[in-house]
């Protein structure tokens, strides 16, 4: 009998990929059938599946909601297959799949129905590894991870989660594998419960010698900590307690796991809304949106983000929209140690997106022990609407507005208007409308007489509804700036900064106001403050060059433009001001190259186009400058250009009378951009003319 058993049981090492569909039992019968069929097609379409089957080294074990693939080739085969499947699943957001991988003994058997089947510890453990996963995860047993880390290409993709308790109280060590295109970087739900492996660091696979070294260091640290504790107790009656370090956070842009650009407003909008709400807390330093969104679409470790931005905590998440359902997964991570502080998954109706945002704000403030005052707690939700449709329109509006192009500004305005129509008491919707009209003269060329009065009315309406809204005070401050109402502008900017010191747009726009007033040192200080709050913002980074131009620090201006271009090569205004810097240095070919790049990237917007015309003019390319003037004339007729655009080109051509004639038109139109003649490079040759000083005086400015 024993010999008979030994003959039947032939164990070999199999490399097992176990797959199942999350929430399968909740699906309708037809949906179950459709999703299983789709999953089968995806798996069979992978290269590893085809290779294994062709070589006769692939076994298949179907289960009710998925199945197992057993590769008899190499430990890499199931991992490569899982990555292929995960990539393809991005096209099927309705299909929520998790995967587990283990290498171990397997054997082919015949079951009670006389059907061929597969059994063995390799199968069992692969399934238990998978059971520790959430949708989107590719989890590995430590044995597989140990095999893979021998190869450099895998090391950076392996992230230890710690131990997970599975069936019969068994504990297995789990490693999360993810890339920029595959897998799920969030910590699984089973690692988030108190006392579980949720407290394990999320890091790359670590050699055993490093763990031993770490243990020794821990012992030394404990001894040293005891010594420090003794010292503190010894001197605490006489020592003065130093203030705790400022708490800080970056909310990384949430991943749009639906992979549909039509739903991207949700992932972007939730992230931005969290940034804005948390910025209301003066005891928390919050990295501004523009800087946080530089990490969009990038797979980067929280510790690396923490080092780059000098923050203590990182909040990241994944958003999925499935019809009228919304799934949001979040992780709050200690950026110093990589330890997960908190994680949660929210399954809600799409209409409940605002409630999800509010719950996230509450949880983060609690987990960071911020202890907001009653007034601060009220402000965290005071600016919200109670109408879910209005909130979604607002999120879409901000999504379009942040793109800062003519087409998207118009789209944003439409979304904000619908938000205001759904909830006429929603102050932020009116701020959005004010911001859209505020940009129209600069980005579209809409006459000032049409754009600024509307912007002012919307900003004032927002403040009637909510006088504590920093965004509304900032918008009104910039509107006053463009209406040449200098005292009122300063009052609004100062009020905004007092209400929300974290809101980078306030010192940003205030710096432009101060440049117009000729207070260069103060302008430099304000744009520096904005830059510190939002160091990766292309808009703020480029505005910093304005101050450098006003100071006459040409080298700093050029260096700053290059820094912005390194961060965002496609932002037109940085190329524009780099070109202007090269013009002032007399480096005409390089200047024209950058200015032409700016015009191309902007879609031939009025301002880069006029600066290119100015560049052609002062570099002696008169015919090309005149061609630009003709293009500007066509834009001017369609209200897509303003008078100072012509003045800039004529100044470059040396035709001062023509230049001042056009500037006078802008004065009569009360252009909000006319004060820029005080410092903008295309008007350098006009400043010594008495007519320039006269224009400044008539705008209420000291020459």
C-alpha cells in the first residue's frame, strides 16, 4: 500500500498564481458569468500563459470565482503573468481582481469525480497569500520575494508588509509587488487593524544582514533612550519645554483607477478638496496643490516624498467609479519611517463623495492628533454644500480651471455656474466663477470692462455667503488689483493670509499687486512665501521670475525659468520668460527658440505671441515681427488680444509713438494688465519716456 501511495503522489515545485474576483458573490448571475469570461480571456492572452501552455509546463485549476495557474518553469513566470493581467485589468475597472503568488510543492491528483486536479501546499499557501489582498493587489509569499530579490530588476518593486494571520491561526510573511502600471500600492485592509502587521514598514525587500544590524541599532537606541529619559526626569523641574515641531502633510493626487478621463475630476477633485480643507488648520503645514500634483501618475515611496518636500506625513489614495458607486481607498503614512498610520476603504454612492471627503478630513485630523478648536472644526465643513450634485459640478469646474487654457476656462465657468444653480448658497461655486472671469483678460483677451465687473460681483456674492472664505478674499484682492483699487486690494490679500496662511495663491497674487505698486522688496518676500508653500508650482515658479526682472537680477531669473522647465517642460510661460531673459542678454537665437516654443505650447495664446513679436523686432527680424502684428490684429477683432500686445511689438520695433497710442487704448479700456508696463521686459525701452510715468500716475501709482 505504501509503495502504491508513493507511486501516485509525485510532488514537484510549482510556481502558483492564485486569482479571484473581489465581491463575486454579490454580483448577479449574468455579471458573474461575464466577469469570469473576461478574466479567462485576459489570463489566456498573456505571454506567460501562452509560453507555459506551448511548452506543456502550465497547469490550470478553476475555482468558482477565479482559479490558479501553476507554472513549472521559473519563479518569475507567475509574477510576469500577474503584471500582464494587472495592466490589462486597467481597461476593465468593473473587474476587481486580487492575486497571490507562492512557490511550493504541488501534485496532480484525481478527484472524486475522476477528474484531473491539483493539490499540495503550494496551492494552499498561494490562496492564503491572495486572501490577504484587496482588489488590485499582487501579493507574494516571502519565499517568492526572496527568490526575486536576487535579480536587480525586481528589488525596487518589492515592499514588505509584515505577517498576516490566515486560516488555522497560521501567520505568513507577505510582500506587496507593484509598478507604475500594475498592482496596488496601498496597504491591504488586513494589515490595517490595530496590533496587526499594519505597523510594519512599507519598504523594499531587506537582506537578513540588514535586519540583524537593525536589531543591534534598536538595542542601542533603547539604551540611549533610557538614558535620555533619565536625564529628562532629572532636569524637568528646571528645564524649559521646547515647542513640538510643526506638523506637516502632503496629499498626493489620488489615482484614478477607473482609467477614464471623464472621471478624472473625481480623483483630482477629492485630492484638492482635502488639501483645501486641511489648509484651514493653522497648526498643520499642508503642501499646496500645484506641488502635490507634480507627483501625479508617478510611483514614488512616501519616504522619498517626505524627504523631497520636508513633510512628516503623506496621504495617498485610489478612486474608482463604477456606475453610481464610488470606491475610495486611502493610506496615511509616516514619511520618516514609512509606517502606515491609518488606512481605510470607503464604498459609497457617487452622490456621497462630499461625505467621503468630510470623513477623510475628520480621520486625518484625529490620527495626527491636531485637536482643532470648535471654530476650526466648524470651518473644516463650513464651506461645503449640502447638495451632492452641486459638489460634483464644483469638482469638475476646478478640474478644468486648473488646466488654465482658453477652452478649459470656459468649461470651468459652465461647471461652476451649474454648481451655483444647484445650490445658490454655495460660496465656493461663486469663487470659481470669479476666478474664471478673473483669468479671461490674460488668458483669452476678453475686455477688462466685461470680465472684471463680473468677477467682482461673483467674489462679493461669495463673501456675502461666507465672509471667512480665504479663497474669496484672495480673488477679490486680485480683482481690486486689476481694477487699480490698490488699498482695497491690499486689505483683501492681508485678510486672506490671516484666515489661511497655507493658501499659496494669496501671497502669489499679492506679489503681483506689490510689483505694480513698485514695492519690489515686499513683492519678492511674498512670492518667496508662495514658493515655499508651493515649491513645485510652475505658475508660482514663473511668477518668481517677475520679481527677479524687477530687481534686475537677470541670472536669477534665467536660472529660475530653467528650474521650472526641468519640472514641467510643457509649461509655456516658463519658456516665454526664459526667452525674454535671453533677449536681455543679447542671445537672440536662443531667445527666439524659447519664445517660439512658448507660442507652440500655448496654442498661440496672445501673450507668448506678442513676446515672440517683440523678440523678432529687437533681434532685427522686422518682417516676422510685422507678421505677428497681423496675427494679433485678427485676435484683437475677436476679443482674443489686448492693446498692450501691439504696444510690446511696436516698442521692440522702436516705434514709441505707436506703442504709447496702443497703451492709451488699454488705459481707456482700464486693462487690469496695464500696470505690468512697470516691470515687464517688453516695455523696458518705454520707461524713461515721460508718457510712461504719466500712465502710472493716472492708474494711481507712483512712478
